[in-house]
C-alpha cells in the first residue's frame, strides 16, 4: 500500500467550473469510449470548460459516478482507460476550496503519471501552477528464505520512501531508499 503525505498547492486556486470538472473527473471511471458515439451524449461539465470529447473519450465526465455503464453502446472497453491515461481511476482530487490537490488512494500506484497527465492536459492549458512536496511511503512485503531454504520462507515488511516534488508544474520523484519496516 502506498501513502502520500502532504498536498500540492494550486496557484491561483481552482475556480468554479474548473474545480467542478476536475472533481468529477477524479470520481468517474476512466474508460475507453467510441468518441463519435459520445458526441451525442450530454456532458455539460466538460462542455462548460471548453474541452473536446478527446481521443477514446478521454475528457468525458458525463457518466454516472463510479459507473461502468457496460450496457452503453458507446463504451468500447470498461477495463481499459483512454490511451494516454495511466489508469482507470485518477486518485488526485482538488480540495473543496480549490487551493490544493491531494492523493486519495492507497491502492493506486500511478500517482506520478497521473499528476503529469493532469498538468499537461488541464493545469497548464488553464494557466494554473502546481507546486509542493509530498512524502511517499510504499509498504510491501518481501519473501526471505531462512538459511537459503526455499521451503522455509517468511514475509519481511519493507517500506520504500521517496519524495514527490512539484515545482512550477514539473514533477520530480526522488527515491530515498528501501528500509525494513520497524512499525
């Protein structure tokens, strides 16, 4: 499981419709759509921020929150995200006041890729700047053999620590090391 401690500051704070769109974007499953069929569906939030449907419906947020809509004829593949998106769920969410962005999942390991995607597709074009530093702790277990005997293995808990630094919309991840978890 991964934990990110801290938040990324947004300058200026997200305003009205941008805040609403990014909140909705983070709460809808990112699925691969037939963009030509989606053109016929209502998507007022996306339209209000001036975004197209995008390749594979990348910017579409008109579906029900947490829905897979498997019966929708426009849906091509519900277990594959649009090509450029790093996963089915974007676990970055804006704070209610629009001043920061926070990571809200301990199961999603694509935090770095999603942040780069969000900056390139939304924050830069909308003239927002992200800056901040987060501590990243990835907790996992590693099987270790006792006396070289593969029959007698134990799981040893470890933590990989890194920093995620965002400065003027540039994402840098610094690995600090892997340590035996002493919790």
